[in-house]
């Protein structure tokens, strides 16, 4: 057996590096946490704030993650343009919400108005996703893997700058929904109404999606196609139609998430999809790519981690302005999951290389 | 009406609708309006019009295209079909205008502006709607005609139009070149060119000239080519060298008679060529989609920054020339560092993981956490310029060192450095490609399982691709750092990586001339035309999609390069020797 | 002496057992075949030998060295190479380049040498090119070295794949359906070619084949698999008369049965293959 010295060194180096990375991250987290708690800089209320915020944001990531995970399950490709689908939903809802807000409709019938905005957002994003699928993905289904990936990246940028061209580079503010501002007093703790509503809405929609995927005929067809496209076709399933339906449903979720996100952060901007998109993808991988409930779990976990992370471990280590590194926490989680557990916390082995 | 006709007319309407929507898209996105400010033919057609016309022409062209298995249709019918599709597209636009006159579309789409309506209506207000329909139909017919005309007529016509487009676009370059030719009166320049494009007379002359040349070439060109092919091999090679030599002379003397702006553009192009060649190895040869490529660029830049700066973050004060090899080495090692963990991953996961790395590097570099060493959001400033001579000693904080010799201070001087480096790197890349390692890379890209079965150590080989690609990027970053004089983490964006990826895809993966072409097109165009840079990423995105759909090999694919460059491989048809057997 | 020995090799994919407790041996410098209906586990067995798949149980020894836990490129180093059922050439590389990649194992120039163009590197490249041209001659493709692999006719592609495998200077060559899609004349040529490999280059050859006349015509030993289990092994005559083999094939509706009682002869017209 001819193993050259360089090869052996290489393999040792890889192992050392990977272990070192793991140990580094784990120790940062543990030591930081201990130091922070000892310092006691943050009160219990503040922690709860962080956690609730994390759940709210995480549930939005979860909704977006559903699109990634379902498309990956069916087509084995990362839909890079999904973050722009999310953004388009936010924009779609924006115009309606703005009009309603200005006319006072939103204040008189807030529930109706919000539901309408969410529906419009879902429609717009589904439309965008179907266009992208038809133009940039479908013709490339049989191409080597790199090709649709690059096409997806291209679609992502194209959409971003299209929206910039249509609506301008500025940041648009969602109207302030009076009903949703302020706090509710739950168990003696003040929790922002907006966050609760967002989280609850997200959970409801995800529950609906889960029921669709697990209980209905079309859901079964989706799962069949994601197991084996060719066999599903032989069973009489209209594979193209199912693919379109998957894109549509995933997009609708993302679109709704877009409106919720915009409501929470009051901002709409052509570039807003990028970071949530990556975080949503991380959530999808965390939960096991292709695994629908896993994506939901992954989203919440990521949301909480990134929310309490800077305060919990970075602050304790004396890192100034830790919030700058908030996104870095998400990225590091992404890298760690991809490196060490690509099948995710809950997931199936959809990611192992075929020998 | 027979079936073929019905089908064709149906297709015409569909194509017209799509064309109309595309044209509408161009309007709403603002391309028509912004490019409308720049005229192609003075007083007649602006670039905005060009976009519109192209989409209308295209509908006619596409409608008149028949697939080879379809029955042929008379030219007249096809032209009619083209007219219909053009008219339909025109109707779409007209409807838009009518809507716009009633509703304030601008409340939502910011580019539905009065300027846009002026362009669409050819300056005639609502009456222009009819003109629009007419123009649509006419262009549709023209598009169809171009498609169905025999190649003898079609080619010169098309090339003539393309010629007007190109010369008009590049008027800024062509005009000074023309004027620089001794013997030509300056008045000629003024006659041919307007402020930004051609004059009407100039357009006509350009069209006739180019159409004429093309017509001549297609008629007589074959004989000329045949005669050249009969020349001895050395003659043909000599011709190539002359061509390259001319290009070389042009490249070397360009900064002397153009402004510093053009020099800067070329420096940026060269830096992108450097990075492109690096990513060409990682992605083009080995097939590893690295979206975090900018991290290596950052390594090179920060190394130069930290080791040569006379500002507060300068760790040492070494001359640029000494730091460059260090920067390359640092990038090389970081390549190993970032590459090792991701090498086992599959394509899309590799892409996202590397993207994550790139972002982590950016966030860390710009954070206050590491601000003490890396300058935080304010970055590292005060980077010493390279000095061809003796560099004076480090005097104090914030004071640049004196250069006793030629200081490469501005783009005009760095231009030469950049070009020389680009040529050097291209040379290294081509040597690598034709080596055992290069072939191993290409085998991995084609089919990595089979490559492994032939004895290729996947991890080592991929890692080398990563590291070598990284070192090129490091060099590019080093030059960039000294060009700008300061480094900010905010310039180490994902966009830079995407830029380079686009370059390679458009130019041709794995092809070295392709990288040059890609850089020229994707960097040169937006820099030269401010209007393009507004929509830069829109074009990039569309370019990526279109390239993948139509020409995944790129504009100058590596397979063409192979054929051209390997004509001299000897293929001896000697006696039927059995190859050496296993021991 | 057996050059390759497999002991109780088992490979499972989830609940499906592709190869079941297979014992197999092949003698040096012989031609052996593995046959069996589709899905019998033949290609999976090849994959286990070359390291594409890792056997769940059992061991594989090559020249006495255990290889079942080695990486694929190590196994190639040891002297095993193969061709593939669906041709897997490097389509966008030229024929010569395909062969040159095959020589990867035997070239030792470093990349630094390549960049600098050292005389050592240049000498090695020239030698490699010569060797590649000789292989091209051997497979009768001389002069076509600069054609892209994707542009070669089918038969030439098959031969090129073999040439690429030969470039690794293997001791054992695994050929997966080398005559698939060939007409009788091409099949004859391939059979003669395979015999040359054994006789002139002294390579041991293991074939997976469906064309019975090839199997019967050139194999010194035939192993029959069905559902991952070895059901028979022996010479051509023994196999043709083995009732279990006949049942396995007839039971699938193939037409081999009618030839089963006739002695092996290379002038037999081609039988229908079970594809």
C-alpha cells in the first residue's frame, strides 16, 4: 500500500483541524456562557426577550426553510433564488398593506387587512417561483449538477436587481399596525404582541403545510416524487405538475414569511432576502435537508441560538459589540452542520455522496 | 387556412406577447429610461430605443424561425407572421401607455416616468401610441425578414447593424483612435461622431462600410482563407505572432494616450483576470464552486495592508515587493486551511459552505472584536505604494515613506504591474493545465469517481486546486490593496466572489482566453458605460441563466482551446508496437 | 496462484442484498467471466473490488493484500483497473488526454516542475505522450488522438476506455460488458483484442458479459450469479449444461436455453441477450 508521507500528513492535518475547530467552538460557547451568567449582566426579563425574539424570527426562518427543503427533496438542488421569492412576497404584501394603511382600512379591519396582505404576498411569491422554475430550472433538469446551481445563482441576482429596478433601491416601511404594537402581559412578563402574532401565524401555516404533505393525496405524491422521480412517473404521477406544486407551496410559505418579516422589522428592501435566505437554508440543513418537520425545528433552533448567542457567549468573553457577529454565529452554525453533521439533527441520509 | 399557417400565426401571437412582456420589463426596470439618456445615433435613436427595438426585432426573428423538422413556409407568410408578432408586442406596450395615462403607475414602479413615456411615444404624447404599433409591426417584419433572407444578404445586413451598435457604443474609444491616425482631418471625427454616439451620417457610413466588408468577405473570404492556409506552418504561426504583437504594443502604450480613467479600468480588468485565473483553476479545472473566493483576496489585501502600512495598523513596514510573496504564501496556506474541511462535500454544499466562510471572514475582518488588529469597520489605511528604487526608512505614524526612484503611485503606473502579473499568471495557469496535475483536475471535473479509479488522490488534488486558486486571488488582493491605498472589510463582499464566478462562466470554464474575454465583457463594459453599471448584476444574473441554457461552455470554451492549441501533438503512426506491459 | 480472492463478500443496500456471501477466485493471467441475469449483483461486485462500494461483510484479497477497506485510488495503485457498463470516458477531453489521465499513477513530476518547465518534467511528459500514442495504435485509433472523446464512434469509445484502463498498467483488468451494443464483427474483434491483452500484456481479465458467445468463446472460467448468490462455476461446457443456470435464465424468459446443449464454438451466431 503506497501512502506517501504527504498524504499521511494531510490526513492528520485534516483530523487535527476538524477536531480543533469543534473544540474551539464548543469551548467558546461553554466558557462564554459561564462567564456571562456569572457576570449577571442580563436580567431574566432580558433573556426572555431574547428567546421570544429568537422564536419569532426563527419561525420565519422555518417557513422559508420549508421551501428549500421541499425543493431539495424533489430536485436535489439548492434553490438559490428562494431568498428572492421571500423578498418578492414582502414587496407584494407591501403595496397592499401600504394602500390599506394609508386609507385607514388597516386600522379598521386589521385582521382582514393583514390576512389580505399575507395572501397577496403568497400569490406574488408563488408566481415568481413558478416563473423561475419554468425559465431557469426546468430546461436544465438533466444537466450536470453545477449547471442548474449556477443558473439558480443567476436567477437570484436577476430577481434582486429586477426588484431594485422596479421599485427602487430604497427601504420601504411597512405601515404601523396599531393593533400589533405594544405588549401583552403573559405570566407577568411583557412580550411584544408583534412577535407573538408572527410566531403563532407561522406555526399555524406550518401546521397546515405539514398536514398537506402528510395527509393529502397531493402531499403523498410530493413525497413519492422526492423519493424517486422515475418510479413516481411510472405510477402515473404527473411529475412536472408535482414539481410545480412543490415550488408553489414552498414559495407561498416564503411569501407569507416575507410579509410577517416585514411586519416585524417594518422594512422592505430589494436585498432583504439574502441573509434570511442563508439562515433559512442553514435551518433546513440543521433539521435534515428534505425533512419537513426538521426544517421547522431547525428554524426555531437557529433563531434562538442567534438571538441569545451574542449576549450569551460572546459578551461573556469580553467581545465588544457582539451583535456585529450575530450573523457570523449563523454562518458558523451553517459551516459546522455542513462539516460535521450534514444529515442534520433530525435528518435522513440524503447528503452522503454516492460512491 | 392550412394547419402550418395556423400554427405559425398562433406562435406569432404567443411570441409577440412574450416579446411585449420582455419589452415592458425593460421599461419598468428602468433600462429603457436610463439608457435612453445616451444616444446611439444622434437625435434619432438612443440606447434605450435600441433595447426596445431589439426585443421587437427578436419577436419577429423567433417567429420566423422554423425548426428543421417543420415544413417550410413561404417567405411572405413568415414575414407576415413576424409583422403580427411585432404588432402584438407593440400592443402590449401601447396598453401599458394607455394605462399609464389613466393610473399613476409610478406610485409602484418608479421607472414608469414621463421620460419613459416620451421614449415610448417617440415624443409625440398619446398620438405616439399609433406610431408605436406601427414601429412594432415594422420591426417584427424586419426581424422575420432578416431570418428568412438568404445568408448572402442576411449576413451583411446584420453585421452592418451590429457594426453601428458597436461603433456607436464605443465611440468614446474609436473617435480618439481615428483622430490619432495622421493624415485624417479632425473634422472627420466631428462629422462621424456626435457627443455620445454616431451622427446620422456617421451611422450610414458605418453601415455601408461594414456591410460592404462583410459582403466582400463572404464572397471572396474563402479564397483568401484558402490561400493563407496554404502558407507554410511557420508563416501561419508568424501571422499569429504579429497579431499578438500588435495587441501587445497597443496594450503597452494605451495609458500613454488615454486618460487615467481607462488605465484604472484596465487595472481592474487585470485584477479580475488574476482572480478569474485563480478561480478558473478551482472551478474551471477542478469543478469546485467556491463562493467564498473573496476571502483569499482579502488575505492578500490585508497582508499587504498590515505589513506595509505606515498607518496605525501597520505591523511592520516592509516594501511592497517583499510582501507580495508573503501575501501569496498566506493566501496559499489559508487555502489549505479553508479547503480541507470542505473538500469532502458535494457540489451545492461546497458552494454554500464556502459562501459561509467568505462571509465569516468579512464579518470578522470588519468587527470591532478584531478591530485592534485589523482596523475594524474603518479598515486599514495608509498603504505604501510600490517603489522601483530605494525606499526611504519608516519615519512615523501616518507619514508615507519617501521613494527614491519611480513610485508606482497611480493607476497609470500600476497598470504595467497589473498587466505583467496577469500575463505571468496566465502563463503559470497554462503550464499547469497541460501538466499531470491539470489533467487530474479536469478528470475530477468530468467524473471524479472514475478519476479516483485511475489513481487520482481526490483530496490532495482538490486541495491543490483550492490552494493554487487561492494564491492567485491573494496576489490580486495584494495589488488591489496597494492600488487603492486602503482596505475595508466592506469591499470583501460576496459580490466580488460572484463577479469572478460570472466572469468564468461567461468566458468559459477552464479556458484561459475565456477568462480574459469574460473579464473584458463583464468588467470592462460596466466600467466603460455608467449605465451598464447601474444594471450590472441584472445583466450578470441574466447572463448566467442564458449561458447555462444556451452555451454552458462559455464564450470561448476550453474545448476550442484544446483543438487550437494541440495541433502540434505528434501522433506517430509507427509500427504497431505493443505498449509496455505491467511489471 | 490466485491473483484475486474474495471470501464471503456481502453487500447490502438497505434491505436489498445485492451480493450474498460470495466466494470468488481468479488465477493469474487468465480470462474469467461473471454472468447472470440483470440485477444479479455483478456490477456491485466489481464496485466492491475497486472500492466504489464497501462490502458489508467478507474480505477481498489482491495478490495476498486485503483491499476491501482501501480507498479507490489505493486500489488502483495496487494494479486493478476497470471499464464501465455505460461508457464513462472524460467526454470533453481528447482521446489522448483520456489515456494520459490513465497514466497518472506512473507520472511523478510535481506541479512546481510543470510550472517551471524543468527538463525532467518535459522528458516525462514526452515519454508519457509516446506511451499514449502507442496505446492509441494498439487500439487502432492512431491519428485520432485529438478528437474529443464524445465525438468518437461507439466502438472506438469502448476501446478507448479500455486503453485508458490499460494506461494504469494494471495486473487485473475488470471489463464491464465490453461488447454491449456491438455487431457480430465488432464482437469478434473485441474477443480477439481481449485475448491479446492476456497473451501480450499478461493481464488477468475479469469480464461481466451478457453475450453468451463471448463468454463461452474466451472465458477459461465462468461464474454465474443470480440474486447476488453464486449458483454455478466452471468451464464453458460445464456451465452450459448446468440445470441451475438454465433455470435461472429460462426463468427470466431469455432464449439462451436453446443453445444450452451445444458445445461452445466461436462460430456460433450471436444469441439473444437478456437486456
